[in-house]
C-alpha cells in the first residue's frame, strides 16, 4: 500500500512539474504557482519512500513552502492584525531549549580530552565564515542591508543540522556537538563584536543590544533546557523524540515568514544572492576541511571541522535580523542559506558516508 502511494506521488510530481513548465511558458510564471507548489509537496512525499532520497524530503518541503510564500506572501506576513514576524524569536527560543535538553556536562568533557581539535574548530568557525562573508558582501554590489545579511550569516555559530550531517558523514560526532555547543554559547559575545567590526560600515550595529538579543534567544532557553534535562533525565523520552520535529518545523516557519517579508527584494536579486550564498557555504566546507589538514588533524576530525564551518545557524541569524527590525533585508541571506546548506550538507554527508575515513 505504502509503496503504491509513493509511486503515485512520483507520478503526480512529474505531471505537476510538466504542467508548471507549460503554464509558465504559455501564460507566465505568475500563473504557474499552484503547480510548482504541488510539485514540491508531492516530491517531498515521494522522497520519503526512497531510502537514499529520504534525507532530502524536508528540504524539498521547505522549497515548496518558500514557493508558497513567494506566490502568496500576504498569508505569511500578518494574520488578524498580528505580524507573524513576532513568532520568530519565540521559535528560536523553543529550538534552543530543545538543544539544551539534549546537552549535559558530559558533552563538554571532549574539551578536556581533545582541546586542540575543539579550539581549531571554534576559531575556524569564527574566522573563516565571517571573513568570507565580508569579502562576498563587498564584492556583491548589493544594498548595504542585504550585504550586511551575508556578513551576519558568516558571523553566526554553527547550527544543529551540522550534528546530523557529521553523524551521517561518519565524522567525529562528539567533537561536532562540542563545537556547536561552544560556538552557540559564546555567540552572544562574539557575533555582535564581529558584526560591529565587519558590518559596521554597511549598517548601524548596536553591539550591546545585539548581545542581549542573542543572550535571551540562546543562553536563557539553553540554560532552561539543561535544567530540564538535569531534573528529568530519563523521564522525558517523548521530548527527545519530539524536539527534532519541532525544531525542523520551527526553522521552516521562520524561513517562510522571512521569504514572504522580503519577497520583492528576493525576486529582484534572487539568483545572484543564491549564487553568493552557495559560494559562501561551499567555501566554508573546503577551507574548513583544509584548515584541519593544515593542523594535521585526522580524517574524521577534518570532516567534522568542514561541516561545522560550512553549516551556520540560519535560524539564529534570522532572529537577530528580526530583532534589528531588518527582517526583509538583513534576514534574506540567512533565509536563503538555510535550505541551501541542507542540500549541500546532505550531498557531502552522503558522499563521505560511502567512504569511511581511513587513517594512516
């Protein structure tokens, strides 16, 4: 039954794609929206039934949701007088709470055991991506606020998705979790300072306000999650199962809201922004990997550094853009970076998964 259902989904997605192209060429892309949305949603269902494509189902669903936001932005900007951008900060806090519930003091033991790898990973995270972001922003020719968004995604810590990708890539998961945790916890200090240094020429940066905004979005909910884990360890298996789904849904909602808010700018510069974000992301993987090699780290650790550096916390960057009141401009690069990094990260993780690390 399930097999038949997935086959029907594949057929429907193919038909909808052909219809979307036909309508797009004959009547214009503005008429093809429903067919493109249906194509992405049916493809996501079809991918769920294919073992090798299952990991891409969420990303395809995000593309479908983003397409919906581009065609029908009014549904995702305001509802009965309530601006939906007000959901972004609470959603980030819920995601960070979930991260806290999955952490414990034991996660940081790796700092003592392998300080070199952790230090290299953290330093690489906050040097490579910010410098790349600054360089690309200067070369882009974008308006100052959109250029500042490229720098913002570079100055953000690594994201939770990096832990999943490192697991799939047969990299050092303990090191990945430690780097993600440390970069996230020091982000309230480091990210505003880097933004002031690198993006200050593009937009006005209130460093202290940004520190507080990140603190309330990161430290407070993670602290609450750690406390929850400490008091209810072993009694909240349901939460462990639910939080990844809640986090994925939260990130999807954030991306859709930002896409709707910045629709006009995105349609104007979309392809160029996607290209620059792709260069940023892929360069992070490449330079991250070879920075590990430079310091003679083993293959598993090099893979870990590559993925940690290349995959940023787009959700947090979006939250910062919202708190700055620049969701439709500064928030655009983080909104584009999120789905793209999930695609490239999945491809890289799958490639490495088929090639287990061999140490000399």
